């Protein structure tokens, strides 16, 4: 295993020390390793969401399901520019 020295800001350093002191992790190495795994998983999840959205947009365009922005904006303006309902 290779060795790498990392400098942490005081808040991050405190967090690592707290996790080790609480017994949640055996060492600072374990805390950093787990954090990197979470980071990798979150990055992968975001990339998957983005790919899903791109596919949904592509499919809508191919199926003719897109609506011009001007039409959407006009409908929203018409819907929300009327008098507001009275409460009470």
C-alpha cells in the first residue's frame, strides 16, 4: 500500500479525530478510506442521474414529446397571473 500525506483543515481534522476517539473507526486511515468510498459512490450516483435525465430528454425529443419553452411560459403566465383565491 502506498503512503500519502494529506493536510486537513482544523474542522476536518477534528471530525476525523472524533470518529476515531468514539470508536467508530480504528484509525484516521479508516475514516479517510470510508469518506473516499462515499465520495466515489456519490459521484457515481450523480453521473447515473445525469445520464438518466439525458436519456429522458433524448427519448422525449425522439417521440415528439417536447413543448416549446414559449408555450410553457405562456401557459404558466396565464395560470398564475389571475386573481389569487381568497382564504378564510
